């Protein structure tokens, strides 16, 4: 179809972000990284079990904290676990061991689920565009720690959660999905956190299912759930 600017538009199948076959039934292996109680890890496990994340399995759960309650929770759910402490090591030294363990378990995608550590460039390059994170705010608002406290302090009327691909920026990678909810006048940091967490458990499963399916494209900073995109043809 011609347009006034001389460009012709037609449906074209773009190259996928990753070399995945969206129609493949092969199981994709997830590695989940935690630092605390592991509630999002458990929610992902439940979603996998119930088929809400088709063609996926949890290969390994890793924590950087020896007292993380999520480790015991993961073992109770029957998953392999590994403790990789970071004390006394540089970020890259710690990340190299973590990447080695993920590779040992043939992990396809890495899910950060309350993992309280910034990743090194080495880690990000090892799993470029295959690391997901969930954050308790509507990014790009309130990145970093204490997002719910920031939302209350700024008096925003809406907050929520975001799942995004991880890059070298702080909570700044392309956004896969978001859930919004109102900030109530009576909300405290604790009550807002609890309501956002309920949405996190639903959203993270949806985002992981999309990425595992391969049925998406990243156009600029937009993650689009489409098999075809309208692209300008200039030749």
C-alpha cells in the first residue's frame, strides 16, 4: 500500500530477538535467583505446575544468602538448589560461578525473583535478552530499593509492578509487562507492598510464558506480543 511519503508498507516477518522456534514443544529450562523468602519463585513454580507457563521447567534455584527462606521452600517443592555466597569476592567473580552453575543445568532463561544484587556485564552478556526481573513499581518510576516507600512519599495515585528484560541499567531494560493498581489514601508501605505482591505473582508468570513461547519482538524499547509487524519497505 503506497503512502504519501513514498514508503510502501506491508506485513513482514521480522527476525526474532533470540534463536527460538515459537512453535517448538521443547521444554525451556528456567533458573531462578533469590535472596529472600522466595514468594515469586513459588508463584512461578505453581504457574509451571498448572500449565500457565507451557513448555517450561525449573532447572535450579540459586541464592546468594545462606539464610534465604526461599531455599528451604524450593527444596520442599522438589527443586535443585545452590547457595553461592558473595562474601569476599568481587561482583564478577561471584557472577562467574553463578553463570557456571546455570550452564551446568542447561538454563535457557534466568528469572530474578527478589535477587538483591546488581548483575555484572559478564553475567548479562552470558544471558543477553534472556534475564527477566520483576520490580514493585510502574517503571521507569521509582527504580532501585524501597519502591513502595518512594511511591507513598511522592503521593502518587497509581502504582504497580513491572517485568522487564535486564540490561546494564538499573531496572531500565525493555518492559515486558505491567500491572497497575490505585494507591489508597489509607495505604502504608506495608499494605501497598502486599497488594502489589499479589499482582507480581500473576504478572511474572504471564511475562515468563510470553518469553518462553518466543512469540514476541523487541522494537526499540517496546516488547510486542505479535508474530508479524508492519515494517516500512524502502527498497
